[in-house]
């Protein structure tokens, strides 16, 4: 994990409701994800990993 995650500007999606939200931040070449309520834990992805995840989500690969 990046050692500077507390200095990241975090953003939350527009579909967040009822406090069930995640926040996304960028630090250098890393994309960081965390729970909005607790601000922990932070999960770290490379930009390539994050791009692959977003492509898969947009293509419906995770639809239940």
C-alpha cells in the first residue's frame, strides 16, 4: 500500500446512498479504494488493474 494514502484526495460515486459507499483516490501510479464510513481498509490497484476491472464491470461481467 502507498505510504501516503492519508494525503490522497478521495472521491465518492454519484450512486452512493445510505452510507453504503466506497471512495476512490489516486496516488501516483496507484488507485486506492476504501470504505467511506470507516476510511479503512485501503485496497491498492495498479492503474492497469483498475482499468481492466472497470472494463469488465462495464461489459457486465459481474452482473448477478
